[in-house]
C-alpha cells in the first residue's frame, strides 16, 4: 500500500483522538441518544478513512504523489489488438524493477485524467473477464480493464513514474498513459506498440480479415461501422507435389516469391526493396486460388492475411497491420469486384488507398501482396499499367493438353484405371478449366459406383463412365451455363 498524504494522516489521528475521548466520557455522560449518534458517526468516519486508502482511485493518486503534475495521453487501437497490448504491457512491466498491476473496472468509463484528479471519489468494480481468441480454436480469459503502475529506477535512484491504463471500449481499445511530460509518454507508447508487434498473437499465423458485421463474442461489443474482424484459420496444405502448374509459371513463382523471400537480406544489400506485388489474372476456375494456397503453404513462417468481402475497403488499417507484423503476405482476391475503373467505381477512395499501400511501403518493410482477378479489363488502369506497383503479372488460362493430362492423372490417383483411355479424356476436355476437370472425374466416379451398386471393392473406371459424365455436364446448358461450369466452347 502506498503512503497516505500528510492531510489524511492528520485527519485520521484527529478521528482516533475523538473516539478515545468519547470512550473516556461514556461512564460519566451515560448512554444518551446524542452520544450514541456521535459514536456511530465517529465509527463511520473512522471506517471510511481506513477503507479509502485501499480504493483503486486512492492507490492511483497516492502512487503519483502529486497527480496535478501529471498529464494523460491516449491512443485508440482496433478491438482485435487487445490481447497484443495486454501482452506488451505485461512484458513492459516485468522489465522494470518496481511495478504494480491493478485489475479494476470503472463502469462510468471515466478518463484516466479524471480518476487521478484529487477531490472526487470514483467507485471501481471487479473487472469482467472476457473470453478472447488467441489462436486457431484457442481461447483465454482477460480482464477488460487494467492499470500498470511503473517506477523507473536508474543507479538505484528513482528517475520517473507513470501509470498505463488499458481498457476495452465499444469504439476500440483505449490505452492511456499518465506521465510527467509528452516526451516520456510518447516513448512509452512507442515501446508498447513495438512490444505488441513483437509478441502479437497474430505473428506467423494464417488470418482471414473480414468485415465485423455481427456482434462478436470475441470482443464483447456489437459491431461498429468500419470494424474489422480477424479470424484465425488453419493454414492451407498444398505442397509442391500437389500443385499442377505450367512450368514457366512455377519457375516465376520460385524466383519472384520463394527465392526472393529466402534471400531477401542479401538482395536488400544489393539495393532491392523487400516489398513485392504479384497480379494473377485469367478466366474463373483456372487455378489462381489454388496457387495462392500453394504460396501460403510454402511461405508458412510469415504472417498471412487473406482479405475477404468488403474488408478491402479498410486497406489503410490492413496495411498498417501488415507493417506491424512484417514479414507478411497479404492476399486480395477478386479485386475487380472493388477496384474497377474510376468512372464506374463507387469505392474511388478505396482505390486511392490501394495505390497508397502499393506505393507506400519502405524498402525494409517485408510485405508481399498477391492480387487476383477474373476480369483484368475491368481493373483500374492505375493498378495494371503503372510499372513499379506490380512486380509480376501471371496469366492463368485454360490448361493445354499436357497440363490437362497431369490434372487428370492427379485426380485419378485413388482409383483403379487400368484400360482407361487417358488420351481420349484429354482430347474430350479441350478448352475446359481445372474446376471442370475435377467435376468431370468426380461425376465419372459416381457413375461407376452406381454401376456396381456402390461396392468399393469392385469399383473400376472405364472410358464410357467419362463419356456419360461429359454428356451430362455439357448437354443441358447454353454457353453461359457451360462457361459457369468451366466449359469454354460450344458443344458441337
């Protein structure tokens, strides 16, 4: 417990003397009503004076000694960063010789400056402990409001003291610092931000970033306009053996992403920036998303952010998040849905943000961007026609015969296929997408299973099963429907 102020000590001594005098006078005066009331009043004052020094507000004010000499500075952070800053504050406090940790909640949400101002009493309650996500299907409980009282010591002498408060608010996570001057507060905040990035629960994880449109149990408050939700997901598992790519595309990916990232320190010494942007484009269902999963699997030791839906309208916040957790991979799929040409783009300001993010990273910030689109012609000219913003464009078209054969062999691996005319299947699936080939094999397997009453031991694929599957998939649709299926030529 921190020392009481001289005024409080004098008041307490006076109260004790008053009570002693009343006790001495009691046998003489007798149990009169006035004396009884005076005794009760004195006991109440005494109890109040004994309990007040133990209150949170009193402890904060006593710790500062002269609260009016301190100023309060604050920062607001996204709600999904609470655990990061909680961890940062723990590390920061434990690095100091003298610190005190207080968990208390003020329901009226008074600012820290109000709490430390002498003369007014503010009642604190036990903080709520909220269940927050800290990893894939992993949760822990955290108080919704904490105070850290820190004394800086150098050479055995106290040099400064301050209070850091971290609390959850409906509009975000508020961090307040009560310090003697702005320079000291700025230094502490900078250190806490750095520690929050270093010890982030998101570092090295696979994350989905999406709009927070519903009340989230993870944060404990209903969604606010512009909120982002960060969800931990299992990292995809698409290995080198499982990916089927044109060898030229494969070689470019190795050079521009994998080798570039592995040797990034040496390449930076040679004057190359660490930021990279790739644009994958081509018809739907031609392997762009599967290739992204392959990249996510291969670069499994960096933070990966998959941005979905209208979360792309918050690119400034996402870019800031990526900077804090770099090295990072940011994947923006189907950018044509948002980043169309200016004259038809209702998100013109978002387009500007994308330009800022592609241009604004410094040379030592290791952030990789992968953009995908099914309609390159709709993408803003400023994205696709400005050298330097995109380092590599890769076209994913319909697979040629050699790739179709590789895809079919991969999909047919689990099945008995002796006697199957694979070359016939390759010719039959000319100008079809990877998605069509997958459905083509799955439909043939279903047809073959029906032929043997779904007896797996007798299941064997033959060419006629694929002829029937092909006919079912292509004989009941116009060119638009066939295109949706991944069949990009009219059936003769």
